[in-house]
C-alpha cells in the first residue's frame, strides 16, 4: 500500500474546512426555523376556540346611531366696513328669527383678540397695530375656510377673518360662517340705507272728472282725482334724504315728504305709486308701493254747451320788447260774468290784467328762455267741467 505523500493530509484538511463551516451554518438555520414552527403551533393549540356560527344564520350587523343634522344658516354682520388698527370692532349674527340667535356660539378670529361675547351671538374684537403689517398673500387654490392671519384682497389691503359656528352644529360637521374685515388707518362705517317705513294716501280710490260738457249726476261721488301722498322714511345715520316717486299713471306735484298725485288725465283703471328715499347711495333701502283705483264719473243725461277759449298773438307794439296777447271766447253759454286772470313765466305783465287783452315783456335775465303766457277764466258752468285755461309761448 502506497502511503500518501508527506504534506498531502494537511492540504486536504485545508480544502474541506470552508465546506464544513458552510454546512454547519445551514443546519443551524434549519434548526431555528423548526423551533419557531413548534412554538407557533403550541400557541395555537392553547387559544380559546372561536364561537360556532349556525349554518344559515347571518352575522350580526353593528348598530350605528344616526343623527338628523340640519346646519344653521348663519350670517355675520359688522358695524364697520374698515376698522382702524388698534381699535375695537363689533360682530354679530344677523337674523330676524329670534330662535336662530338662541344657543351657544363658538367664535374664532384669525387676528386680534375677542375681548367679550364669546359663546353669545355678538362679540367685540380688539385689533392690534401689527395687523397693518404686510404678510404673505393667500394661495389662490387654498380651501381653508378660516383664511390666513393677515390676508390681502386684489388691492393688497390687510384683512382679518372672523368665523362662527353654533356649538350644536359641530357634531354634524357643519362649516362655520365667515366674514373678512379690512384693517386700515381709519375706521369706516357701513353705509346703512334709508328705508321707507310707511306710505300714507288720503284716499285709495278717486273719481275722475267728467268729459267736457258733462255734469256729474246728483247724489254721486264728486270728481276729485287728486291724492295727498305722505311717506315716512328713516335713515340710521341721519343723512339728508331725497324722496323719489314712481307712478304708473298721472303725475307727481311737488317734492319732498308731502306731495300730491294728480290722476286728472288718466283713464279709469288701477294705478300704482312707489316711494323711495336716497341718502346718497341711490335708492338702496326698502321702498313701499300702494295701489289706487280711478273710477269714471257718472254724468247726467244732459250736456253743457261749453264755450271755446283761444289765445292769439303775440302782436307787436310800439315798443320792440313788449307784446300783446288777446283772448277770445266763442260759443256756449255766456250768461255769467267772465273773469280773466293772467300769469306769465320768464316775463312780466306790463298792462291788461283782468281784461281780455294783456301786454307782456320778456325778462332781461331769462337766459334765452321764452315767456309763457297763461290765462285762467272764471264764469263757465262749474258743473260742466268745461276747459277754462289756455297758454301761449312768446318768441
């Protein structure tokens, strides 16, 4: 038998040592995994059994309490449009429903300090001087209901945000009501509009005049197409008010808070009048409208033969700046004494008042306005409603 050469055994051992080490590590890993599996199986065998579910019986459905939610619609009002930095501003919930104002309210402000009213429907907020400092503008895509501490509008004016929610609405996930208020160097009040609170008419129906020559029937309501109009308006700020009227027929005579509504020239029917007041912002507040009925007169069967009244002229005189106007009356019944009452606008009567002919003179400071001569005659049958007035314009 041939013996190995000296040094060959040592060489073989050196080659086998890494292989033995690798196989030992693998055996240790297998042993550890086997122990872990035995431990898990033992734990499962000692766990309590799951309750048995009868076949065909559905699993119980968990009950969830549902709440009938209705968010309160809140609107925040303020006494100032712009608040001076460092001063106080008042915020309140605006509503005509007293029930809406009951309960507890939670207010938050993005700047300043709530100094009174937390939990109620009205708070007072104290602003600070540093609220005028410029800050980052809000991101256009922001969905934050409360905004940022100091935000800016397109004109870069500092603002702060006030929010309120009714505490009873919070479990429903209702969004809060919000309002932005500008911070400036001067406080500016909101211009509260003036409102018409009432509109009084001295009558709700009128009887129109009969046609010329007709006499109202005895015992019927006398014609009287003039209505006295008296609105009552108030402005919270005490501004000077200008009254404005809109009518669907007839005309308004006069100005201010007491006027007349003349329906002489309308046809029988229903007409409306609306009164409003302007405190400098236009007709911004509440107006009021009333309705009246115009009825035709009830004439007798007989007719009055009305005279015809005409004016002629102007006729020049020896003075270049004076003119004569002559009245002529023809037809009809002239048994009564006829009287003449002349008047002129943008001119003056020189002679002839009370006669059928009058001499007039234009005013030197009429600013180019032409004189208008008007004659009112008396003596026609008053029950016949005959035309008794005529006018003429001078050059």
